[in-house]
């Protein structure tokens, strides 16, 4: 399911959608200005969701923390142009136990050198695009 470039979509709408879709396996959220870290709790709690793509979203370190704390079953996470995310949040992605594939693309606050430890997890395939070198 894709929700993209919809200014009237809010946290409540995404939370209701994710909470009531019992067979949702893939979710792509793109440029939803009224959606915040709050949606990550129901996203993480959805037991069928395996792939989450966040593009141009205002999801930050708190959103990643919610995925970790709720012990999400995500196997793939794509973070693209997620401007609120810091290197600390990216590194926390390694604490998502089920995660096997992580794509990081055009994250303006992130330098390649600041996330080097993420590559030490042998169970996690990391793909990096448009990252600033040290």
C-alpha cells in the first residue's frame, strides 16, 4: 500500500489504517507532512507488515526507537530523504532484530563515516545511496 503526497493524511489516519489492515505486508509512506513519529507504534505492532518505506517523511530517531521498542517484525526498511533522522537513529536500526535489509538514501544529516558500525552486522544487508563521504 502506498500513501504519497497527501497533505490531508494525518497520524490518526495512518494509525487507523495500519491497525485495521490484518494482511498488510508492504507500506510506503511518502511526503505526508502531517504524519509524525507517532505512527511508528502501530506500524511496529502490525504483525503482517514486513516492508516499510519512508520517503520524504518527518520520521526521526523517536520513530526508529518505537520500531525497536515494539519489537517490529519488519525484514526490510527503506529510509529515503528522511530529514529528521540523525546518525544515532540510523545506528539504532541494527536493534530491530528481524531486519535483514536496510536501504539508506539521501539522508542530509548523515555522513558515511558516522554510520560505519552499521556494516558490522553480518545478518543485515545495508544499501547506501547519495551519502556524504567524510
